[in-house]
C-alpha cells in the first residue's frame, strides 16, 4: 500500500494499445485473471456487477487476462459481458505486465488512485465492495 505501480501499456481486444497512465479516473482497479481459472470464473462476474452498478463511475477497471488463447479470452469477455477495459498480451505468466507486477496467482487485484499509488489490494469480493 502506498507504492506506485509500474505503468502498463498493453493491447486491448481490438489491438489498440491501452496506457494505464492515460486512464482518467479517480481510481482504477487493476484486475489480473484468466479464462481457465476456476476462482476467476466465480469472482469476475461479481466484480462486473459491482462495476456496472456504480451510481457514479468512481472506479475504472483495467482487466488484464493472462490467457494465451485470444479465442478463450474473447469468449470469456463476451460470455460475462465485461464492459470495462479488457487487455492482454496473450503471454501467460511471461508477459511484461505479469513480470512487472510479480504475478503469481491468476486472480490478483490492485486498487490504485489517480497518481498510480496502491490504495488497496483486495483479495475477496467483500473487501472490494468497500470501495464501490
């Protein structure tokens, strides 16, 4: 908590580069997940409901898939109607972002402020609800 996160520049589903430093929001939830992760299949739709039900859009979600299959990733996004920023380099645990964030588990979250400082690292939906 309090540390500045590394910047992320990573392609979205359409191949457009998304730059974390250019996301204009008071808070950003950086969510690492994978379509094959059993826990992610349960928690990501719950996070999506929180996101969609915000009265005011106080939190943007940058959802980073660590999938290697674009088809699996896109199907997961479509099936779960994930209407936030969806990105992936399709490099599994070996992508630059996964390495920069020292990722070791598929469902990892960082809540950051507009200065890219970590304000929370929720691990459950209950912890995350406090911020939405």
